[in-house]
C-alpha cells in the first residue's frame, strides 16, 4: 500500500496544481492508514495534516487512524465531521459502526451499520459487518441472513464467503 | 462539474449534482446535447452516483455502459479504471488484478499516477479490507 501510494504521490507531485489538489482524496487517506498500520505515526500524522478540511474521506482516514491508536473519542469526532460533510454517503456510517464495535458498544454499532445500509442498500460491506457482529453474539440465523444479503452484491468476496461458511458450521 | 467535486472530496455536492443530471434526463429536459452526448453524460452520472452510494454492482454495469459509448482512448481508459475501482470495492481481487494488468504499463504523468493509485487501493483492499 505504502509503496504504491508513495509512487502515486511522487508522480502527482510532479504534475500540475490541479492534480496536486486531487492527491488528498485519491492517495493521502490510503497512505496515512498504511503508515499508521506499520507504526510510522509521525508520517501518518503529517499526511493527515496535509488533507484539507473539506475532504470527506480525510475525516474517515483520521477516524480509522484514531481507532488503530485506540483513541475512540478522536475517531468519533472525525466521523461526526465526515457525516456532517456527507450525510447521504454511507461510508462514514460503516466506519462509525466499526469504531463502536471495536469499542465494545455493540448496540450502537448495529445502529450505524443499519444507517450505512439505509444509505447504501446495495453495498455489501455494512451487511457483512452487521453479520460479523451478529455471529459473534451467537445469533447465527440472523448473521447468515445478513451474509446472504451481502453475497448478492459481492459474490466473489472471499472473506465474506469464509465468514458465512464458518457461521453455517456453528449453526449445525 | 460533479467529477471535479468527487475528485476534490466533496462527495455530497458531487452526489447532488449527478442526481440532478439523472433527474433532468428522466424528466426529458432538453439539454441541447445530441442523443449520444446525453447517453454518455447519463452513463457517467449513473456511475458516479453508484460509486458514491456503494452500489458497486451498479457501478460495474455503468462502467461497461460508459466503455461502450466512450469516444477516444482517454475516455475508454477512464472507463476501464472505473471498472477496476468497482471490482476492488466488490472485493473481487482476482478480477481487479486481471483488469489492472490489461491497462497500458505505467509510464509517466497522470496516467502513471492513476495506475499507482489503483495498485495502492488494490493492495489496501487485500491487506486491510479498506475502501
């Protein structure tokens, strides 16, 4: 991730101003999260700081990096802003659900997954996340229903197929 | 205009603009464009709406439509990159990798940057399930 994203940043940086403006959207969120995953915190923070304040995915990246650092309050602050900037866009609601699930607030997480699903009814990811939480709760029948819904939209998603298979085995 | 809003990370504004384009088309408003021009604009708007709302099966179908009606190599390459993005978001990493390999090799300039960005997205999806 980091190698490819750094290459893209390098090439874009050599181009015109209009391309440089697009870097914070196309490359920086990936780069920041990549750095955070390998513990390059200063690099992650520098990239996040370079994302303008009106970029929707910038707040998602800030939230996801905050979750990696177990700073849930900072993550929620970023997601509040993402949702304010893009109330109709489902992606931040999924991130919010993931944050809450990581924090252990399962009821609130499920509500966020439902919000993401309402805004993006054909998006498999919130349905899988929803199914994952239900499976962990031992609600295998409900989990399988969510996985089956998700598979209609993303039939070749390997981790989804594996999650469904593992949950189906629990049921039998 | 909506393309620029998405490119700048103003997704809500981009979404409202593409919805307006699709709505005007459905209402039969006269855009002053040729039939083929309308088809292209509608296909692009539908693709952008689907991407914003996580409707990646729809985005994949829209990318095929855009590819069918594209004029010129740049438009066709753009539609192919949209197809790859949709496949990445559908977590279909095998199909996305195969489609990425069919793009011309990364040389220099914006085309190269776009390929590297797609490779980074593909790697991120494989490594951390991110989109």
